[in-house]
C-alpha cells in the first residue's frame, strides 16, 4: 500500500481522506494499515484501491514480485 501511495504522490492523510475517512483520523489509520498493526475492512480496501488506481488484489499481496505482476497485468 505504501508503495502505491508514494507512486501517486499522496501523504497518508491525503489517501485516507480521499478514501472517505474523517480527516482527523485519516493519517493515524493509514499509518496503522501500512505498518500492519490493523487491517482495513473490505469496503475500505475497495475505496483505497480506487484512489490508488490499483486492483484490490494488489493490496493483499505479500510478495513484492506478485504485486508488481498484478500492476503490470492491470495496466495501472
């Protein structure tokens, strides 16, 4: 998620707000998601994927090479 966020030039707070989170908690929630402290629910994953312009599967990848392959195949 962090890599896709940085590719789009977004801060954690900006990404969270664009995905529909309250601006007062967006940065903290995104930080927790990126560090793996908490996992977003599927509705949030869909919103994040839309903002980041990546397939939802990309956000579930553990292996970097698979994530890159998904991005290549999707045209993102």
